[in-house]
């Protein structure tokens, strides 16, 4: 129990390496079938993860709904008007707003929560994603994180792609044999 309390305290205090990032974790079994779909959160200036975990609930204590993040996309804080203070205020506003909303896996979900925070803080959209407009949305975030976010570990890479590759092998290999 002591170990769990220490880990929870460390998580709530944050991880400075994850400050100003969009965080991604696999969403089993959906990620197993479609590896670019996962769960998103956003980290505060102190690296504490915040994520829309379900209807009327946003976690702001550093524990994401589907486990530790496996990928992170750093946002340049120098491009945010108001810097760190604005970042934290807008994340808090998005958290407050989404704690009053019903979670919908298709239309109003964790990606929408992160997009809301980024839109509120007026975070600039990176090229080429800005071609489709300057506001953040769940589709842009999905592909931006898939193509640009760094893996936090080799095991994070494996958690995203290994189940998909195993499933593909189970489908393709038998079809080639018969």
C-alpha cells in the first residue's frame, strides 16, 4: 500500500518531461484493430495528465483512463499567447467544461476535450494540418499524434503495434497456407 501511495503522489505531482504535451495511450481492443485510434489527454505545465474519462468525469490527477501514456506530442509553449499561465488556465477550463458533458465515443470524447483546451489557448495548428482550418478537432489530433508524437518507450511502441501485427499474422498466414 505504501508503494501505491508513493506512486500516486508522484503521479499527482506530475512529470516535468511531459509538461505541455498531448498524451496518447492505447485503447484496447480498438487500438489492436486500428492502431492510430487511442485515448488522448493533455498535460499541465507541471506534467500532470488530464483526460476526459467518461460522462461527467475529467481526471486531473495524472492517471489516464487506460494506463500510462505511451506517446507524447510536445506543444511549443512559446507560441501560446500568455505562455504557461494561459496553458494551465485553458486546460482547467476545458476540464471544467467536460466535467459537465456526456461522453460519446464518436462525437464528444477525449480527443474533443484536448481539442477544446488547445482551441481555448489559441495553440497554432502545425502545417500541413492547418490546411483544413485553424481550429483543432479530433480527426486532426488523431493523425497529428499518430504521425508526429514520440514514443515514450519501446514497450509503448509494442503496446500500440504488436497486437495489430499479431492479428494480421493470424489472418494472413492461414489464408496463404490454404
